[in-house]
């Protein structure tokens, strides 16, 4: 029995057939906190199609979306132990585990999304992916996470002064806590799934994220102000459990890597479409979008954050090479 799955991308329509898990000899379990239909979820499903074709249906992927296998911090540990085979995760939760991931997570490290693509698709990206292996993971590919901006339920934010005293949820990463603190706000690390109710009940005033996450999570329903400060352009990463990877033959390992790489342009096309649709939905809902903002004070406030986290020659070299990438 097969299930037809169609992916509509900016470059056209990519259509394929996803075999049911029972039709495959080995089904790899993949985790994602985002809902079904989200670009990262659809991209890993597409990867599963490519992998099934490349291995004559020996290897399939079943994607458990909507945090069915847990929030990101928990699923990282499960992936390291081999309980979960594949995992799409934001780089933030890796910052305290793999030091190289701190650099693409730095505020304002990338000048644009295009700059981020150039860096992460090249030797620097490969170097960062290779760093995962020492932590029982295999880095396969980088996906887009869009540009992240602040949203809240209290007031428009047009300057750093407006952030003072507000409580913002951040990913469970010391770097992001320090970023928010440096801007004069109060950082509250918490799982993604708790944000909606926490804003609704006043536990926090807001959070920071990209257009699709702001919309798909429903956070725009409880946070009526969205400031496009674009402080972070953090890629997301697709990793595999090294324990699961090592069970595969060399040919199967290569097929996994190639299928993962093939899923990247699919994800990006879907992401571009989703961003447009999410922005339109949020604007239609009446959320106040603040675009008139001077980023210079925000950027200058990050100097102590860079000083704290870019501490070794290796990390300083990564920053220099990223900034030098045209």
C-alpha cells in the first residue's frame, strides 16, 4: 500500500510516492518538533523517497512530526543513544554540546540569508557538520531557519529601550540567554511547545522566531506585536545517530548522505513559499509589524556576547572566515 505525497515548491511541483514503513526492510525514525506540512518535515519525507529509491526500498524514513518523540533537548539525547535515528533540530540546543555550532548561532554573524547559504553550503559548513561525529551524531545537512525577530503581547518594540524589563522565551542555549540579557530584556529558556500558553497566561511577554514558526505555532494569536529586527539567521541541522549510521553498509551510508543533500533545495523552495504565506496570514490577522528600527545599537550590544563565546583561535578563525565570505 502506498501513500501519494506531493510537494509544491517555488521551482515547480515535485511529486513522488512514499512507501509505507511496512514495505521497507529498515525504517529509520526521524523526529521534528514542527507540524506536518512544515518545510523541514516535508524535506525529510522527500529525503525518505530518495533513500528508498536509492536502496531498492531497503531503507525508508518515517517522520514523527509535532514533537511526537519529545522536545528538541530530549530528542538530541535519544538520537545520541540511537533510540531515534534521524533528527531535525535547531542549532541553538547544540550550542552547549558542540562549540562550533555557536558560531552560526551568533547574532548578526550573517549579513543575509544568501550569505548564510554561501557559508553553510561550503567548506565552513562541512567543517561544522564534521564536528558532530565526536558527539555520537553524524551531521548530514543544513536547513533554513529563516531570520528570527522578537514578538510580544505588550507593546511595539522600536528601540533597545522598549525591550527593557520584558520577558522573552529563548531556546535552551546559554548564548541566546546572554543575547537577550545584553539587549536589556529578561531571557526565559523553555521548550517550544510551552510558549503559547506561557504568553497567554503572562508567564512570559513574548519570544523570538521566524515568520513560519510565529504563524504555525499560533503565537501570533497571543502576541500582537512583531518587530523585524532579524537578530538571528540560524540554520537548522539534520543529524543522524552515529549508532544507527554505523549499522549501515558504506553504500547505504553514501545513499543517506546524498538523499539528505538532495532534500536541501526542496526544503529551501518550500521555505520561501511558506514564509510568504505565513507573513500574509499574520498581517491579515492584524498583528502590528514594526519595520522602522535602527539595528546599530542592537549590533553594538553584541560585543560582550562575541567576547564571551568566541574564545578560542579555532572559533575566532571561523568568525573571520564567515565575515570574509562574499
